[in-house]
């Protein structure tokens, strides 16, 4: 595994780059980091090039004091691709990372060979706002440990929590890494640049795979179904007995789905190129 920090116009971005083949860029959710994808990357790095990033203000990347908009995150990710010499890639975003992936697909459509949206939505649902507000209140009144445990309780399906302490440990570690100011900076960014892609979904031309936990308590599965109806050339997989983190709760199955999606999409791309000759 190659672990690096890229200097991007004065901002240092942490990323992990492992494997060879078709490139897939993994983008984590709010408050997380590249560790969210570790179980999936370990399944895929023998067949794909996996680039997992820590977004600005998260994990081991720099945490400048400024509003964090989805355009800013998207610009960081595409600047990293420039540094790596990648003209295009598949973009796989979880939760807020899905917003970033959607932004890239709309801002830079020619760079997106395929789009994978995991536990995400085309806007910030009321349910997400309510649960995040409860977490914030827990942090204020009970401290960091209680805040992280509230996330564990709400993010993962109860059946998963019983027997997967290794994954829960990774999740807890990632949630302790961001600055305590990061959520506020993201919220300020959303005030400046509201997140709502509902009227833009039909403009997405990249093949799209949507993966969602049926029992997601943060982002209800109905929004995945909505995106599937609106995005042309999209496929939907709703996973039973799975919460908000399919990348940690169903990493092997998610890896199988993603690899199949990439292989089939690349075959179709090759056919189109040959027909144009």
C-alpha cells in the first residue's frame, strides 16, 4: 500500500493508493475517513486500483478553518487525480461522500467512468438532520465517548453490532480523528452551497450503481429508490438487515457488486469504442 499526502495548492490531502487496474476513488462520509473503506479495499485491491481519500477537515488531511462545500471537496478530489495522472475513474461515495461523487459527476462528467452511491441521497433528508442533531446534543451534554457510541448505535444494524467488534473499533477510531470543528464547517458550507441534486439527477450520464441498507436509520432507503428512478442507466441494490454502513457491514458483497459493475461497464465501454471505429 502506498500512503501519501498530496500538496494541493497549499492543502495537504491524505490518501491511500493500492492495487493496479481500473481506478476507483473511494470517498467517505461526514466525520469519517479512508478507514471506512478498508474492508472493501482489501477485497478489491488485487483486481482494481483503489484510491481512498481523507477529505479536507477529516482524518489525516489538513483541517483549515473555512466552510467546506461539496464543490470544495470535489475540487480537492479531482486535483488529487490530476496529481496521480488519472484522467478518469470510478467514484464511490458513501453518505456525504455520495454528495461529493454526485458533484464530481455533474462538474466533470468526462472524468467519471462510473458512479457508485452508497447509503446516500440527492439532498439532506429530514431524518438525517434529526439524527445528527441528537448526536450533537449528546456530544454537548455527555462528551465525545457518548457521542461516538450514539453513532455506533444508530449507524449499524443491531445484528451486526453483536459480533463485529473489529469493524466497530475501526469506526470508533475514524470518528475520533476529525477536528471537533469539522461538522460546523461542513454545515456552513451547506448553508453557502445547499445540497440538493434532485433536479440534476437526469443530467447524469455515467453508469451508476446505487447500494443502500434496507434498515438505514440515517438515510431512509426510499431516497436510493428515488435516485434509481431519476438517474438514467442506474442499477439499485438494497441490502436486507443492513444499516447505514454497507462498506463495513457487507464489505465482501459490496466488493462483489462493485467489481461486477466495473467489469460490465468497461465491457460496454469497449464495445462502444469499437463500434465508433
